[in-house]
């Protein structure tokens, strides 16, 4: 079963997955939001609802075009999704955790979001 956690970018465990547009590695890039979404939200041009809608659309596309990345994460025992947002702030890492639970189930795997790991 895949256990999914979220944390800030400072988390340094072996199960860390950077999912930011700024610094994600190859695997994490499949889950990173686009710069226009990030900047639009940071600059107040798009709402949380619009951000979530656009990010969801991106992740639906990613599931189709980057299926191997989704399968790779679904096959893990534990992953900690990391980004630069403060704990408790609106953030794509929690949205992604929910999407990963659903994607893992669609791939025939069990998954659960276990919450935020404090740093």
C-alpha cells in the first residue's frame, strides 16, 4: 500500500519527491504545476478555485502522457510530496495527494493520504 505524505521542500528523507516547477527532478516534473498557474496565484490573478481547476486538468493530462511516472509512484510504499509552500497554506501538494490516491486505485493499488509531516 502506498502511504502519501506532504511536507515542505526542507524535508530530506529518502522518500522525498520534489513536485515543484522550480526544482523537481525527472519524476517530480510529471506532477509539477505550470509556472503560469503558480505565478497567477502568487500575484493574485487567479483564485484557489481556478488554480485547483487548472492543476487538475494538468494532472489528468499528465496521467495520460506520463503514465509511467504515475505507475512508479503508485508502486512505492511511501512518498512525501514536497514543495515550497508553508504548512497549512493552500498548496498543490495536498491536491496531488488526493489525485495520487485516485490514480493508484485506478491502477489497482491501494493508497492513502496520511497528512503533513512537520519540518
